[in-house]
C-alpha cells in the first residue's frame, strides 16, 4: 500500500507524491473512509511532471454509513503519463469519519 493522502497524518495534504506505475501506464487509486455513522467525503486528484503545474485527473467520492469494520470505498484508474500525484480534500466533509485514506498501486 502506497499512501497518497491520510487524514491521520498532520500536515500531509496537499503535497505531491511519486506515482506508482507511471512507467507501465496504469495506477489504481482507492479511497477508504472509516467512521461511525453517516459520512460523505470527496477527494480530487491531480497529476504533474514538475511538481508545480496541476492537471485534474479525477474525483473519488463516498457517501453512506461507515463503521470501523466496514469502511466505505471507491476506486479509479489513471492511465495518463504523470509522474506525481496530489490529492485534495473537497469541503465540506459531512459526518464524523475517523480516517480518510487514499492509496495507490501500480498495475
């Protein structure tokens, strides 16, 4: 598991992380939200080759009832050739999520 964004790490977001799988062309992103009750979370993700310019690549969103044992998840694939990823939490987050985690893996 390669972490792109984690709500449990203070000061982590937003900053660029190296994209896993960019040489092979496909990267899978997964948003996982745990909590205790109804939650709604949206993350936008961007690509860059220089760490300065941002190119919007997509949005992941989850909404529903989350528990620590049964998290809410959403996933997407990136096939565009950017070396770096940045994720940004879209406000407002509703409910009380205990953890918001975006991970990546190369295919």
